[in-house]
């Protein structure tokens, strides 16, 4: 088995399913480059009875060739090509029947499943018939399907209303690495980077294993970013359209939504999105937004007024790579040393502040643990006042953790490469936001002020008002 960084829970589950003694149909999904295929190959690669991979952008003929090649690879060359997918799965059934034994698990892996569903191919119906008519009755069979087109996987496999309806025995959503897993990956790759550098890496690349694999330990982080994003042939420069084309058959409307959300850092409601992109707030728009959430590009969070309102919830861009690309790469002329020359500029410092907020929102369990409330049921959200502060914008609170014990942690998130100093102006602003939150939401429980900043607070009169301080190490 190849070395797998992180993924302990997923590995345990997959190994348990392999030993369940009954037919298993596992659907593994997650965004492009997150490591789905690597995980399955690492655990079961030497044990596959049969495995095939779809041809990206291939037509039905190409997919049939892929099936035939896989049959040949596993020792069953076909005398004639299948005429359709029903015929192909019948061939697969006969092949598996010869291979099955009571002592060893029969493991079948179909990778890039959405690729096989070409126009008028009837692939999903044939797969459903294969499972329902025979495979589901084989106690020693484990079928694993995998795909990067998350919205397709959700609609056609996991939430299918056709032949695969309620046939999946287990679904697994593989998400990006956490900060800690990113650190472990870099260490295993020979990087001697401290946690601030790991954090700054995460801000641009997120916890996507393939993106991290492109880093060169002989270069600084700034040099890596210049090479990957700002050279004309940079691999991460070209990744944006590949990513969205892989996730969605028609990516342009999704990119339009993503760009609208990028321009409003705290998020937009469905109605605001419709108005911004010039579309009706329809069921199609709702479906597209749900697809973006399922693909881990966007999050939806309810907003708090006098009660939590689901109808006026906000959608917010959360994908680190997408945000970095839109901020610094799209539409900018090539400058191979842009990032190295831009360190400590106001634009980069502002971006780091927003990116650090995204990091914190991606690590809520770590924040709860640091606060000692991991066992308490909570709801978390950002909050935006209906009135303006004296600086001409609506008062906002970065993160509110509302707890079942009638307490809330009101969190201010500040990025700084050094210990952070709260001055009088910021102290007054924070106190004002807390007061407005209480007034506008009619909240009557207890309030605990929290600061989240990488290297803690400098001690002064104002820091004494902060009950808890979460630091970078707490997020790992």
C-alpha cells in the first residue's frame, strides 16, 4: 500500500467495507485533484479484480475502447467489442463469475464514472441493471465508483431517481487536506517549512494534494507561486478552466456565479446573485448553487436576525485556489516574478486577511476544540449589521459560534505575521459590533469575545477584554 497522508477515517471505513461479508456499492466523490484515485489505488490497487477508467471528453466509442482495454489488461481479451453498455456489463458479469471465490473479496473499481455517461449511451441504466440484477446478490463483491464531476455524481448516482435509486450502500465525500494534513504532506515531501509558511501555502493552494505535489522544496514559497501561477506556462495558471470544465458540462454559467461571489467577500443571497448576473432567481439557479456547494467551491450559511433565517442565507466563495486565481492571475499580464515583487504590498496584505478568514472557516472543529466546546452543539455563521459603522460600511462580525448552552463566541479574525496589537479604535469598534449584534438580533444569552490571530495578542489594556485567543497552532 502506498503511503497515504491523512485520510485515516476514510481508510478505516474502506477497509471495513472490504471485510463486511456482503455486497457493497461505494460511491466516492470530490473535486478534481483531491486524491480520490490515489486513495483507492493505495488501499486496493494490488487487489482489484477489475478496474477501468473513463476517457476525459471521449465519445461512446472511446469509452467502449477503454472497457475493452481494461478487460484485456485483466486477462480477458474480448473476441468482439460490446455493442452497448448492457452488453459490456454482461461481459463483465461473466468475467467476474469466473474470478469469484469464497475466500477473497472481488473488488471492482470504475474511475471517472461520469465520463462513461456520454450522449445516448444509456450507461447509468446499464450500470443500474448490472447491480440490481446480479452484483447486489454477490456477498463477496465490492464495487467502487469514483468521479470528479461532483454534481453529476450527486444527481446520477447518490441521489439517483433511476436504476441506481437507493442502491449505493455507502457514499464518501473526499475533502481537501486540513492545515495539519498539509503540514504532514509537506514534511513527507522533504519541506522544512514552518507553520506560517504552511498557512501561506494553504491560502493560495488550499489543501489539494495534487497542487501541493507541484511545489519544489528547493524554491521559496514565493518562487513556487511565481513559477506555477505567473509564468506563461505555469501549471496553476492553466488549471482554472480545467477545473470548472471537469466539474460541469457547461462551466460558463458557474464561473459567472463564482466571479459574482468573489466580488462580494462576505457572500450574496440567491436573489442578490440573480440580480448581479442578470438571471431570474429560479429553480435552475438554486440547482447550480447547490452544485457549487457540493463541489466544495462555495458554502451556504444562514444569517442571524432576530432568529436564524434560512430564506435569506448567503452563498460565499470558499475555494482557496479559485479566490487566488481571480484576485491575482486572471486578466493580469505575465510577470514571472509578480509574487516575489508583491510581498508586503497593501493588495497582498488585504488578500491575506481575507484568506485567513477562509482558513478559519475551514477549521471550525479545531477552533471549537481550542475553545473547549467540541462536545457542545453549535451553529456558526458570519453576521452583517443593517446599519453602518462610522467608516461607511455595515458593521460585520467575522465568525459567531452560537452554542446550545445559551452562550455565543463572537470571533474577530485578524491575520498578522507577528503578535497583534489591539488599539483604542479597534477596541471600540469591536465593542460596538457586539452591542449592535445584541440589539439587532435580540440575543439575551452570554457573550464571549474571541480573537483569532496567528501569533496571539500583544498585552495591553484592550487585550484584557478578550476572553479567548486562538492562535495558529490551534488550527493545526
